[in-house]
C-alpha cells in the first residue's frame, strides 16, 4: 500500500485489528460524510485537503445503539499521512469504538497494511 498522498493532499488511513465485532461493518466518516465501511482485518485510505478535519467511526445497524462512536480531530498538512487503528473497547454497559493514532513509523505501518485487504473509499466522499 502506498502511504504517499496525491500532490496537494494528505492521506487518512484507518485500519481494524482484533476480534471484537470483527464481522460488523464500522462506518467511517470525514467531516460528517461517510466514506467507507470496514470490517475487522481491513483498512481504507482517503485523500483529503489540507486543513482541519474530523474523523468519526461507529457501527450502524443493530450494533449501533450498543456502541459509542469515536471522533478525533486533526489538522492535515500537504504530503502527510495520518493513520488510525480502530478498535472496540468493551464496557460494562456499552462498548466504545476507539480511534488510536498508529504509533508505527511509515515502513512498519506499510508492512502491517500490506497484509490486509483494502476497502476502497466511496469516491464521492473524497474532497
């Protein structure tokens, strides 16, 4: 997977690991517009304009009410790649979706993503 955004853009990558709710599709939205749904063991990448953005992840359908969605804000700079690991944190009453900034450097992240199938983002959502 190339982690290099197109010219004039930044790249947002979201991947899912772990077995909790693996089969449930997690809906990803940027600035309130859904752009992809990923299941466990998959990732997606979306090119975005530089500037401030809000990324959210949550479950739709039957899993929705039992899970709190996650929201993170970030400022994208041209040429930058942001990666988040989406996980589900088990709670007593509700589970919570958590977006964790990926700690790896670009090479380690690239190697990790190389083992995962990519879910293409909805092209209409790209800004």
